[in-house]
C-alpha cells in the first residue's frame, strides 16, 4: 500500500481520525508499522517535505550512468512525466528528452543521452530542488490560469499562488491538433485535477485569448461548449497581479486568418489535382506547376502541389481541389495547431503551415467534385488539371515499371496489368532485362491441356529438381489450371509419402480438388497413393508416357519457378536466408503479381 497522509486543523481531530483509520486497517488484516508513523507539522510524504504552508521535494540527484537502452529511457521519462507538474517545465522544454524514445521499438535497442536531453535533466534537477508549492485552502475558490508557449499550452491551478501545474501529453492524440482543441482538452483535465485535490470545480478560467476567439471555439468545439454552458465556468483574459504571472503571461492573442471562408474577389483561381503514383499538377491561367512525390498516394501529391503553389504565388488566391481531405487539412493549418511527427504527411503539413504563416495575402480553398462533366469554366479547369496529372504519370510509369521489374522480375502480363501499359511495352522491358533475356524461351503450343471450370476443379502435379537446394532439391509443384495459383514444397525425396505430404499441405491451403493429373511415375501410380486419393474422393488422371505436353501447365511452371528463383538472387532475394525462403518469395511473386 502507498503512504497514507492525514491532515486536520485541530490535533484532537487528527488523533481521532488516526485511531479510526488504524481500527479499519486492523479489521482488514492490515498493519501500520509504528516506526513509520510521523506526527509533526513537517513530515515527509511520497518524496516530498510537507509544511503547514508549502510542499517541497527532498534532496536528490538524477543518475544518468545506466541510461543505455530504450527501456532505461522509457522508465526515466515515465518518472519525469509524473513529476513534471512540480518542476514547472513545459512540454516543449521536455521534448528533447522525450524524442529519444522515438525510433526502434525493441526494448534493448541502444539509445544515447544527447546534449540537449542532458540539459533538460539538469534543468529538471535544478527546478525541483528550488520548487515549492502552496497548500490548498478548501474554503477559498480555485482558478485556472492558461499559458501558451508557441503551440503547447499548460495550465496552473491558482489560489493566490500556484498550487499545481498541468501539462499536455507529449504524444498528440491526432495528426492535426488545433490550439483551441488543445486548450479545451487541457482545461477539462485541469478541472478533473481540481476535483481530486479540492472536491470542487474552479470558478474562473483565465486564458490569453480574446473574447471573439472563445465565442468561435464555443460554436465549433463541444469541449468549450461544455466548459462555458454546462459547468458555467467564467472565461476571462485578465490575469491576477503576481510576479509569477508577470513572468508567464502573454498578451491576449488575436490571430490573423490567412485562409478565408469565402472566395476572394478579383483573385486568380488555381486548380490542383493529385493522381496515383505521386504526380500532382496545378493550373493557374496559362501557368502550370508539376510535382512528383515518392509516395504513390494522391493525397500526398495534392499536398505537395498546394505547397508548391503557395511558395510560387505570393498574391491572393482562390484554390479549388477535388480532394475534400486536403481542403479540410489546409483550413485547419491556418489555425494554430500542433502536427504529429509520426504522421506520414508531417513534412507536407509543416511546409504548408510555414508558408501560410509567411504569407502577406490571404487565400481561399474550396472543394470541387471531380469528373462531374458539368458545363462551365470551373469543371473545365478541374478536368485540365486532372489531364495534366495523368499525362505526367504516363511519362513516369515506364520508368516505374522498369524499376519494379528489376526488383521482382515479373512477366509481361503482370507488368501490363499493374501499370496499365501496352503488352508490347511490357515485353520490351523484359527483353531489355539482362537477367530475363537469358532465360527467355520461344512460345510453343501447349498441347491438350483441359482447364478447370472453377477453382479446385483440375490440378496438375509434378516434381522438379533444383540442385542448388541441396538435400531438399526435390520440389513438388501443384498448379490449379483454373486460377493459375501455384503451390510448391521443397522435400528431400520424391516418393509416395512425400507426394501425400505435399497434397495435404495443398488441401489445407486451397481445399480438395475434383481431379489431379500427374505423370506415370512410380510415386503417382502406387497403390498407397491411389488409396489416399480414393479416401478424399479425387479422380486421378495420368498422361501419355514420355509425353510431357499433356501436363504443359505444370511443366511450364517448373521453368518459370526456376528462372524466377535465379533472377531474384541479388534483388528481393537478399531477404531469403534459406532455400525455403527463396521458394516462398518466388511463389509470392507468381501468385500475387
């Protein structure tokens, strides 16, 4: 059990309360050690020294010699986060230390104490040794004072002086966290703290914002409406006279809106569009802007092209985008807001936010539906931007297909379908590959190969040999003739028992087929294998002896599988640490590309 603290105004009441508490604990079979009992006006409690007027920490030193792994820093930051209200350090000041936790998620991953983080620890130690908090008077009302440093707010529970500091979490709850939402959430957290320490709500909340900003937040944010209309807490921007407040107080903030809610009269109209594969285009009169991002997301391309427009065009603008997500994001960035560093669009958002802050002229951004086929200049402008983004993609798609083939070495059909390019262009890419051109074979008729009419209708099964696999060079291969999906296993033999083992693995993955077609090898014509197929109700067919064209589908798969394993060496095959891994990568390429 944690330490227990009893405080009363009169000593006789304190003795009576202690006697009652001891009796209750004894009934619950709990005992208080007599040597641990402190009865004085000055006591030690939870590492703090309590006096009748204030609370101060005991002497201590923060040890840094054992900070080597993520687990060590996680424990340290967790403890410092708990005592942060006592040391009066804002979240922004603690960030150099908290950012050491980012990166590899392994508990044993190495971490180093940076000079900036060491300075934070020194500041924590100095502040804590000099910190004193006032005692709360339950007969007097409480107030909340809100202070803002750049984008991170913090609050102080106030009663003639600071009682407790409350700070936000260093990890943002969402990608874009506006200042109004952050302040409201922090006020609600502070109200909960006042209930814990005093059992009542504060009567007043002082914030460094003008009345108009609070009214706008109350209309848009449920938390502000709850604070003002339900809890009836007075919102003011006149801070009390105190030396501490003079140090922290900011001038009431009135933000200049750079993104207008309505179109700007006389401003040129910009049409932006982002396409798949990371191409973005902006059209403004006769001017064109283009971007190409590493991400294939159209939202990333749209954000990148808007950042380009804001950088190139300094005057007032009316921006029309067919991405509602991007429009809403830009509107939020106009307000003071924090951006999560873990977001994939962090770089785009920070750049747009910086450009909006530096602008001297306003902009309007609105949403327009794409491919509406409506008459008028707006639809034509959007269609023109869409056309340019797709044309830019067409110029880069061949290079992307070449890069993709150099990694996976897929066939021409897969390249043509994935990148929407003609089959002839896909075949040219494969012919230009120095690894694929060696293994290319002329196309010959496949012979009589009845195909299945549905999945698990007709399978073709055979065994091929890959000498580089060593003892497991016997690769059992099965092909579903309807879907073309392939199953292969590297085993040490090609006997009946290994064939049955391969069949069971295939049944578990795909189901039971109606027909299996094999050659006339001893493993497939044995009585044991025939009994196995009969048990599952499978029809067994064999081809003409010494004529593999009757099983051309699986024979062709043998060659494709071997060539793919050889071609992927040095590319994606570097991730394969065993022969089974190399076989799995080849099967993944065949079945899913």
